[in-house]
C-alpha cells in the first residue's frame, strides 16, 4: 500500500502572526502507524521544500520520537510541492492538522483536485484536527461537495475557544456543518474519529493514531 501525506507550508497565522506548522503528533502518529504496517509513505507540501512542524513540546512521545529520528523528519525537510505530484499508484491520502492548513488548504485548487480524484477513484481519504479544512471546498464531478451528507469530525468549536479562536480565519466545525457535513465531536481533547465509507476524520491530536488505524482497516479489507 502507498500513502500520500499532504502537509501545510504555513509557518505563521492570524492577526498576531502566531507561529504554527503541521502538528507533530498529528503527522508522526499516523506516519509511524502506516510505517509499522509496511506501507510506503510520501510526504508532499503546498509549496515544497521544508514543511514546518508545530507541537514540538511533545517530541519525547514514543511515536513522535521515532518520527523525528527516522525517515519522517527527513521527508518533512525535503518535500516536493503538491502541484508536482501524480496521484497514480496511491491507495490513500492523509492530511494532518495544526493551525497551518487553515491558511493554505481551503482555497488550494490542487489539493481539492487531488482529494476529489482520490475519493472518486475509490481510494481512502483521511484527515485529523484542522486537517479536514482541506475537504471543505472539495467538489466531486457531479458538482456536489464531498462532505455533504457525510459523517465527519474535526477540531471542535469548544476546543478552538480556548486554543486559537483569535488566530484562525473561521471556526472549522461551523464551516463543515455549513457545507452539509454531519458533524460529531467528543469532549474537548478526547479521542474521537469517524468513518463514513472511505472517508476517515479525527477530532484532535489524541485521535491521530485512530484515524490511521481506521484507514488501515479499510485498506486491508479492500486488499483482502
């Protein structure tokens, strides 16, 4: 199996120029979970080059440490742009969170094209925390929004209230609901991930590993 991870290139966000990036746990936990399964993993980013990391205070967590001392960090430092990538051959695509994707994902036409193409091609699509913002404006070939009517989760309004409400351009939970997403959430910072067919989303950093495990379950069933 071959997994494509699309990382943000954003380093600062909002009126206070808050430092941000791809949240370490939300990329490292899925990466190491896919890696343990023997999957091949490529990391691309919006602009190419080094994809920034945030949440480094959790660097001593076992999976995060494995990512930082292994191929994961090397790949993050040397990404190609998503504009240069062909989705041929990939079995799944995953988008990590952090505040960063709120800035450079929702309006990115290439990201929308990749996600729509993968989904309509029968592939698995996953995202966690603020990562589901990448799905917000994805339209399928029939003109419908991908998330319309789908069971979905993301970083919740309740979580954002005490984290980055003044830094983000909009509240992700509210935006997903407005697009027709059937949104659910657990209590703030608790593990919560949702499967709807081949779409898998997670609420927060605690949900990142679960998203990868649910994606793997779908991939292994389809390969069985």
